[in-house]
C-alpha cells in the first residue's frame, strides 16, 4: 500500500512532529509498505542545514520543497513561511504517484486541506493526524481576535478538513472532546497517544551519563525543562519559584531547547545565572543522557490550551524514569497520566508557593523521587512505548486503506499484510 505523509518538518529535524512521524513511517516501511513524506527544506529551529530535495531515509522516500525563510518570532513571517509551503506542497502532490492513504499533520495549520483535495481529486483515503488545534491556539495566545476575519476563515477551512477526513487521529480524550464540541461526529475519531522509544530513552546510571557529568552538579537537586519553550506553556510560577530558591546552593535549574519564550525566560532569570543554565536542543541519539541526567523533570501547560495540544515530552520523561513536576490544570491528558501512573506532582500554575514546595519535597526525599520515576517508566512500558503504539497505529492506517477497497487498484499483493492484521486480532475500523 502507498502512503503519503504531509508535514512541514521531517528528519533530521528535532521538531516533535518530525520525530513522531518518522517513527510511524519507518514502522510502515518495516511492514512492507511504500511510504512517501512531503515536507519543507528548512528546519524548525532555523539552523542552516543543506537538505536534499529528494532522498530515501531509512526506507522512507522524502520529498522536500523550498519554503520562504523568516523569523519564527514574528507572526507575519510565520504566515509567509506557511503560505510558501502550502503553494509548493500543492504543486508537488500532483507530481507524486497517487497515494492510497494520505496522512496530514498540523504543521503548518491547514495543510490538512491537501488531504481533503487528494480525497476529492485522486480518491485517496484521508487521515487527519491532529497534533494541535488551530485557530484556537492562535486565538488563546492573543494572536487572533474573536471576531477576526482571519480567525473565522481559518476556523471554516479547518472544519472542512475535519468533516472530509475519513478518520481523525487525536492525542487524548480532552482533544477529542474539544472537536466533538465543534460538531465533528464522534465516530470519526481514534485516540492514539504520542510515544517515545523505550530502547533509545531509558534510565541511565550517573557514571554512564556524559551529559550529567558536564551539566549537573552531583551535590545539588537539578530540575530540568526540556523541549519547546512556547507560548502554550506557563512559566510565571516557575520563574518566581526559581527566584525564590536561587539563594539556596542545593538547587539547580536547567532549560534545554528553544522556542518563542526562551528570550523572556533568559531575561527574567538573568539574576539567577549562578543556579540556572540554558542549553540548545540535544540530538535524538543523546536524549537518553539528557533526559535521565537531572534529579527530576519539569513540564508545563497553560490551562487555556487544555485539549488543544499534548506535549510529547511527557512520554520521553517517563521513558527516562524521571519524576516530574507538572505545572498546569487537572483537566487534561497530562494530569490524567500523572494520576494513573503516580509519577509526579501537579502544581497549580498560579501558585509559586506550591511550585517551591514541590521542588523542596523531591529534593528532601530522594527515595520518593526515585519511586515516582520508576512508576513512570513502568506505566510507559505498558502504554506508550514506540514499538507497540506505532504498530497499532500502522495497523489502523492500513485498515483505513483497505476499508474502501482501494478503488482502481488491485489488493492481491496485500494479502500477506491482511493476514497479519487478522492474526493480530486487530478489530476492523468502523469507517464512514
């Protein structure tokens, strides 16, 4: 079966969507499918890395189109970048062979309309893999007004994608609930969590961890934030808490990654340089070291964005066997996982005192910190290891394709795969 994935970012990019998509694509290739990826030729973090317009990466056929470069900190530059990708991708899909199943993600927003187009014009099956929900995020972030024509148009076009997709994959029940309230039929949804690789990211003892030796004081309690420092994350209690604890030599704070709010964090924590360090994104092959290096991990989400996205860093933290402090509401997927796995402490995003208390609690009780981390790793292995989740998602995508009979194409060569699906006990998807 031929699959086409469309997303602005792909390997070697560090963006979460690029990494997750690569895992799934490579699983499909291992199952004997032909997989193509249509993406841009620039990296999320703006690094100037020469990328080939076409190449095969781990069995996946990657097609990169040129896009307009701009500062990701200015909204108008991002829109210009998005528009250039839309246009180039629209031209490129007509040069590629017809896919049996097209899967669009959400980078950039509304690229899903290409899935709608291919379903109508080329009769491909269309799966919309929703990583975040726009224009809601832009509105909540204050980038678009409630009555903005741009927002209304954006919402209308987004609704077209939701209603024309054969199936919609979402990251959690809270995301599913948001879309159902928008009028999307419940029968279209399938919930698959994000994942991490339990073989690549695992707990490492300190003596085997070079990253820890370079960046972590063995005599201090180190709390790390790893990943995107974007406008969807809340940092007020974190900043004030670090300021409160900065005079105590027992504590260190490490920020690894980048994002729209990195400059703000650096500026507001400039007086805490002795206890706070900022590092760039780490290579994927180094994540086992970086994620398992600190005493505990920090994850945050502004409650305004509950149900609009699920930070994938959650699963990397659990894979590394790290206890976590979560700053955010109790009404989203992160909080649900924390309760089920018993792997961390939730802090109200408005309470600096609660954040300080959580840091002190883990620092004062290393045994509890270790227990929470072990709980997280155990839950991760049962529920969201890469091998198991990508295998299930790959089977689901195959079923989406065969449900329609793949009009105009023989399925004779797919019989071995169909037998494997039946033998696995996978339930047939109820498709419209």
